[in-house]
C-alpha cells in the first residue's frame, strides 16, 4: 500500500488494474486519465506506471491536505523527504495534527504545504485503521499500553522510497495545470472528454461519512450518477455493494450485460464496479 488510507483499493487491485491498463493500452483514442477521488492513489499510480498512450493526467481529491501532499511529492519532495526522515511519532503530535488538519480549508491553506504534507502522512500512519483525522485516537491508545505502539507503522525510509516511486511515475506525464486539484468532483468531471478515461471511487455509501473529512450525502450520490450519465468519457466507478447504489444505477441492471451500462459484482468482496456504456467488455 502506498499510503495508509481508508478505502485504499488494495483488495480490488488485482481486479481493476489489469482491466483498466488493457483498456487504455488497446485504445489509442484515450489520451487522458482522470481520477476525481484520488485518495491514496492506489489505482492511479498503479495504472499509470504501465505503458500507454496517455498524455494528460487529471487528479483530484477535495481533501486539501491530501492534494497538498501529492503536490509536494511531485514538486517539492526534497524538503518533505528530510522532514519524514527526521520525524518521530508521538501521542501529543497525533492530537495536535488532528486539530490542525481539521481546521477550515481557508485557515489550513495559510499553513506551510510541506508541513501539512508531513502531518497528513504521519496522522494516517499513527491512527487506527489508517483513519487519520477521523480516528478517535492513535494506535496503542492515549496511554500507549498496548502491544502495538504509535510508531509501529512509521518506517520513514520505506515511506520515502514509495513516494520517490510515485514521483517517477507521475513525472512521465503532463499533469493538467501542474496541479493535483482539491476541487469538488463536479468541476473535475467537466474537464473530461471523449478521449478521457476516468476511474471514480467516491466515498462509500454506507460508511463513507465516518471515513473521510469530505463525505457524501444521498443527494451527492444521486448527483454523481446523473453527471456520469451525461459524461462522454469512458469510466469505471467502484462502490460498496448496497441497495441504494443498486437502485441508483438500476437502469444498468435492467438490461443485463448487453445493457448500455452494467453492474458486476466481485464475489465476496461486497464491492461493485459500474462501467460506462462506451467501455466495451
Ligand atoms: C473511497 S476514497 C478514494 C480512495 C482511493 N481510491 C484510494 O485508492 O485511496 C474517496 C475520496 O473522495 C474524496 N472526496 C469526498 N468528497 C469529495 C468531493 N465532493 N469531490 C472530490 N473528492 C471528494 C475523499 O476525500 C476521499 O479521499
């Protein structure tokens, strides 16, 4: 895993990555790759490391600290690298970082981006289940009297190595406006056209609100489905498998696999993949 992050797609990698990489590789008309919900980039960075015809990359996550981290990895890594190597996790920092990273965006944007980036990496490594600011406390608890302590997932050399790899992968591409955006997904989907492939991984329907600073309500899930209906891009969407989402995309199920869209269940994983009408299977 590149960065401990809730909903990172490690369980789905072997299903999604070969599908997307083949689709992109076999299709000379796909010239840009877009992820409106980048998170830890577990799909994007694994897809983009393979050979393809992609020229432009459009990446985004509304969580400002996360976009700040990816921009720093890309454009100002030396400074961040030293901070990672020098850093030692502590319970005091966990709560301090949580306080800073949950400030309103306008206030957070006044902080030094490299220092936000370090806080973002560290809080995910120090927290239960990688939940970051959404975790109640650090690994090992406030008193640090468990078998696992707050530093058990802090391996600075390894973290630096992973970020260097990501940087090398992204350097091959033209990143749109040299920015990994922190916008609302709607503004990002607008940038996609018929030559774009999009992978979309919005917050889960059932647990999403407890997992991310930026969550989705029912209306937002609905809006996403409407926007995707209109999009010219080729796309794949992943979700937790639940009735609400199946209903939202039930037009997909009605005509089965020959339909314009379809839903495929990955057995035992309780996740669904939804494909755009113009992605041939
Ligand atoms: C399921 S996670 C993505 C996980 C990602 N695929 C990975 O590999 O780590 C969903 C992401 O959507 C982001 N998000 C939530 N609301 C958003 C919005 N309105 N626009 C863009 N991103 C949003 C969250 O910050 C979160 O990182």
